């Protein structure tokens, strides 16, 4: 596709080229470029242009004083921002960058590139590659990797980027609807001196008093599995939570809400307090973002 080709042809691609571009909900007439991946600066009229994935000339706009349907000129300004970077085990040949910090995009052959840490840029065993991918298309990608003779670096990671608060129309900021969930494991691993099964008792109390996740716009409790202890007495629960996230995707409740919130059963969580912070932060709408709440 056109976007992929543009990114693939850009040697030494770096997201820093977009640092001075406009964010979601901002007027991009002056910058004529967009900060967020895959967006294009489109003109509405002589007084307003903003970054969008696409433009419909009949689109309704909150900027029209009459409140009726507004017409966009949809004139594109500048170039479309390159598509979002890739995750590990995705083909990063077109994006030439990786989402996870510390990873780089390496070309395996003319049709496949993948995100890896520098020390991992070596041939993967075919059976391990197929284990990490489940579909027929992914198996074809694994077969492509088997022909690897070396690693050619195409680009680095997008790093961590702080987002500015949304500006412009009120619709530019994300809403505050919360889908909250927690995972409870009967007889799960507990710290020394803590009574086993305490999470279930907390859960029953929170449900009865409509506290914690039960004060959110939607909530769900998922059943975990008993985790093993690692060599350093750490809890080995990565696979368990990956299974929970997969179940969340299948349930698709999160799609009806603005934010997905994972809560620990023994955490003091106040949904209204979180919503208050979201209103204050004004994160841009329709943008992949997470709140960094720990150092």
C-alpha cells in the first residue's frame, strides 16, 4: 500500500521527524503534519484543519455554530504520518520501527523483517517460531525466517512518548467510561503471613457495597490459575495473565468503553477519582495511550 511504500523507502526512518507536528484535536494548518501514526492533516475550511485517519466531506462537525451537518473540504496538507510501529513477531518491513523500547527492526530477507533485541538477532528454531505464531500466514512468515542468513538493521524503537492534552473542540478529549476487571485465583499464592483465599472475601465485600471495580461503568471478574514460584521466589504468572487478556478480547466489553482498567483485588481503587484525573489530563481521543502511574 501507499503508506507502507512511503515508509519502506525512507532510509534512517525516525519518529523524531514528527516532533513538531500537531497532535489529535489540534489545528494543523501551520505544521501541515501529524504527530500520531497513520494520520493525515485535512482541512475543514479556511479557519480549521486537524489530523484524521480519513476525511468525509459530509461529516458532521461540532465546530459548526448551528450544530447541523458541516461540509469538510478534505484538502490534505503535507504528508500522511507513517503507520504505527510493529510488535515483536510482526512484519516490520514497512514500518521500519518497533513499538517496544530497546528493540530494533531487522530484515530477515526481502519479504520479512521482525523486531528483536540486538543480542537476539540470530536464527530462531523453526518449531519455536511456529509456537509463537498460530495462523497459516504466520507459519509462512516462520518459513521465511528459516532462510535467514543475517540481520540487517532497518530502524529502532519508537521509544516512550508523552502526549500533550487535547486542544480545540471538546470532542477532541477522550471520554471517561471505564471497563474495570480483576483476576481472582482461589487458593492462589499469597505472601507469608497472609491468609489464603482473602481475595475472595474482599471481592464479596466490594460487590455487596458497590466498591472498586463494581463502581465502574462495566466490570468483570476473571478466574485465574494457581501460579508456580520461580527460582528467585517470584510468581510465574505471565502466561496466566496473557490468557486473561485473550479472554477480555473475546468478550469485547472493553470496546464499548473508553478505558480498560486492571485492578488488584487488594488495591484501594476509586473509579470516580480516576475519572476526575482523566477529565483534568484531557488525553486525546482515538489515540492509543496508557496512564503511567508508577516510577
